[in-house]
C-alpha cells in the first residue's frame, strides 16, 4: 500500500470561478482517499504544491490516436505495426500535455488500450468505440469516386478510422462486432465530413432504420450511440433515432440547442481542428477536396459555442486533430476562452467531460473515490488559459493513477 500526501493544493476544477483555499490530498493505491483543509495521514511521500494551481487530469472527449497523418486514406493503408508505434508517440505526448484520459472516436482498439493499461505504452486512459460505423461513400470511405475496390479490409486495418456497413443486417453485425471487440460505445458517421473525399457536409446516407438499429444494439449492450454530426437536419434525425451524444454540432439550430439542453444530450465541439486545418491542413497532407470543405463549418462552430453555453448545454472538450497537427491539442482552451468564460472551458475538460464519458466521480474531479489523476500548473488557468498550452511547459507535476509521469526537480 502506497500513500502519497499533496499539501497546500489550491484546486481549480471548473466548478467555481476561483481556486479553493489550500487543501491536503491523500492518495492511496492510485486513488484519492481524502481531500480537505485539515486532512492528515501516515504517508510514504509528501509533495508541497504551495504556489501552484492543482487540477484534475485533463480529459479530451474526441481524439484519434491512430491518425498519424492527416491523409486518412494513406493512414488506413499503412502497416498496423507502424500505426501502433506512431500511436504510442502521439499518446505519450497527449499525456505530457496533462491529458490523463482521452475518448477515441474511431480507430483505437482493445490492443492499444491494453498496451496503455499494462504500461507497454505511456499514454492517457483510453475510452474507445473501436471502428466508427460508416457507409459506402460516407465519411471514412476514403476510396474516392473512381475507386471501387472492396472496402471490407478497413475493419482489419488499425490505421482505418472506420468500417463500411450498408443495410440493417450489416449495421447490426458491425456494431455487435465492435462491442464484442472491446468498444465501450458505438460511433456512427451520421453526416458528411471534412477529411474524406465524396461526402459533403449534410450528406445523409444512413437510413433512419439503420441509425435506429445502431442505437438498439448499443442499448442492448448497456451503452449508447454517438454521432459525427454537423447540420441541424442530421442532428435532429439522429436525436429522433435515439442518439445520446453529438460530436461537432457546428450547424446546430437554436431550436435544437434548446432541445439538447432540455434533454441533457452532451455535445463535443472540436473547433481547434478547423482552425488548424484552415491554416495548415494542406501542409500536413489533407487532400484539396477536404481543405475546400473547412469553411462550411469553421465560423459557425464558434458562434454556436456561445449559444450552447448560454443555453446550459453540457459540452465536452474535444480536439479531433490529425497527424502532426495533434501538437495543437491544447489550443482548444484559449480558442474557446475567446467565446465563453474560463471556468466553463476548464469544466469542459474536467467535470463535464466526465459526464460525456459517463465516468462521473471517477475522473475530472479531485474527490474521494476518484482516480488520482492530478496536474499542477504554474499559475492560475482561470486567469490565463494559455497556461494549459505549450505542451505542458507550465505543468511541473502530472500524475495518472497516483503515479507521477512528470515531476519537476523543485518538487522532489
């Protein structure tokens, strides 16, 4: 039994607009045992965090750890061994930015999850959907208009973000196989997207019956379906079919914002990806036809962010970056901070993100019974969200499950 005591911890978790008074945090066997101003314990190690801001480990609700290049068609064709090796680097870098849990929205499998759990790869805790479900000509079908090769191999390629399934029986089988293989929820490409060649935004290819079949399978396994969704028509359609989370949501209407707020449906905006893609997508390998689609969703997403905040929608932090652009993962913090208050931005990567992942009380909080995922920041992020950027440069301490993956010499 290992017991660690963190003293003089002024906590910021996004639920208040100011740091707490100095607290003592007791960690036992990787979990938080106690938190309070007068807590004591017989410990193996004491860290003095005076002068620092202490936060729960950050949570990114929308990543693709297998997206080693922005050219996702090429990525799908690379050897799985190479994808795994590159993915290990991407995940380690995420962890060193302070992200201790990430939710992968297409591609990561149980093998990568186990590699992290067993310590073979250093990385955040992975929550996975396996392959996203797509359709012929839809988002993640990277064959293009002149390529009619069979796409069944997508399901076996680690570098493929999704798999193709057409018709209710194929949809049911694909959803069941992904859950059997370790998926913790079902993700559907229920709209067109930016990164694939033949699916304009607003492209409704899955039928209502197919979408309902995904939801039925997910609920039968005790989980939920989420959708890659941009246009209001696609979002309403998915909600009517029983989807319980919205990814992106850039073109959502005021009426649908009111609906998701009323029904408690979380949304995961991913605005940083469009900002970076617009500036540098072509340099990182994004095909020209994909670059041309960015303007359709970029500005609207930021304007909708304010509307959703005002309506009280639960929003998770999402980055959705590809390849070399993943270095900008933390850029969503200051980007959102231009439109909504800093505490709400932080909450999107802590308590609200935990709600999206259905892991409330276990992550995104510094409270008894939670994983001891803790970061210390040199300064107050409520006053300056840029402190959460620069690849973790302002984070002298990063702990995941009670183990320090980064500790400055000044804390030893």
